[in-house]
């Protein structure tokens, strides 16, 4: 079907930006990006088709969309099913994707891409065929059998299936010379922030350059904020490094972290305009070089810490 024929035959509404309806999330000529599992009474059923959603968005916009958008979509979906439609729109807007300008052509591309995926083409194959960067899709899934890139097995409760998890290691040499700061308080539901503050206080007291939650941006046409790492620190003997704090019972990485952490490890993809990065000896707005990323685990008040470095991402041929 040509573009002219499509315009003549298709008379339905065409969405220039992601739009919720009763059945799910739509874009273009009512192409469904993600479906609700059972009407509007539950969260969006995007647990499995993350790759499909990201591939369709990339085709619609004509460039590789960051995986961080999936977190905004999930938050928007939860607001929408609660009936908070305005808040849902705000979450989608914070994802940073603009309205599509050449809507007819984008909707047509999206329609054809959706058909190819429905016929069995893999999302990564689709982007590769279009000569678009599929790195974000390659990094979305983690394998439970891969010790270098561990992940939760499919079907793990809590929506963890296919997501990254910490390696089963007891500690890391990078923290062996650092005393463990003891949080001065434990606020219900806020232990994570208490732990971050305790470490930031420790770094400041000992003259170790560190900043908390700088806004990260992905280099490309869309330079929206994609995440806020807990801490970036110039560790003694290590250099510039990222520290993510995880509290509770073995929590997985968030969707935002799955999107930006591998890019930080690879280097050359992420930057920050935050003026505080100058305190680390780094120029605001400059691309970060490859950075080690450490997971600092603090299960709960009074329980021992552990830390390990995440292995660098691997790419399938």
C-alpha cells in the first residue's frame, strides 16, 4: 500500500504524540504501542513487549529512542488506570518526546512497522534493517544464564523477569578502604535516601569529591533528562565512578537505570549540564568517558552493607 492509498483509505484519528485510550497506548494512525492487560483496570501490559514498544517509537520518530522512555510510560500508565489522566499526560510529557511534525509519513511508517512485527520480525531486526541504532534494545534484556550480565529468570515475581540483577558477590575491593557510615536515622519508607545522605556526608567529611543525583542526558536529537544516579564520586584509587544504592530485599535495577547505566559504562553517550560535575574535575556538558558503576547494597537498618562493580555490557554479534 502506497502512502497516497493509505491516506485515501484510512479515515481514523491520527495521534501526533503518545495517547492513552481504553485499550492501551497509541501513536500515529491508532497504532497500539502497548496494551492494557485487561481493559483499564490494570497496569499496561508492557512487561514483555518493551523491545517492541521502543522499536515502534524509534521508527515513528526516525531516531533511536532511549530506553528511559519506558519508565515514563509505566508511571503514566499507573496514573491513567487510577483515573488521573492529567498526571498521566504529564508523565508522558516528561519523557521528552515531542509531537511528530511529519505526521502522515510517520504514521504510515509506524503502521508498516507494526505489521512487520506482527508477522514475526524481531524488533532489533527491524531497526537493523532500517540502519537505526539498536543498542538500547540489545541492552534491555539480561540473561539469567550469563554470569557477566546476570538477570532475573522469566516469570520472576514482581515484574523482575528479564531485568538486570546484582551479581552474587559479597563485596568489592574498591570499598575495602572505606569505613561504612552508619545512618543517623531511619525514616519509614525513606531508608534509601538516608543511606545516600550518610555516604555523601562521609565523602564530604573526608574530602572525597562527590555529587548527588546529577541529571543525565543522552546525546542525540532528544537531549531530555534520562535519569539521576544516586552519586558520582571520585573514589580514591579508582577515579570517577557511579554509585547506585539499593535497599530492601535484593531489588532489581529500575527501567531508567537499565537505560543509562550501560551507556555510562560504554562512555561517549551520556553527559550532564549540572554545574556540580566541575567539583569532580569534569566539564559540564562534556561527554562522560567510560565509568565504572558500583551497586552499594544496604538491605535495611542495622544490616551489613555489600558492594560490587557491575560488569560492562556485552553485545551480541
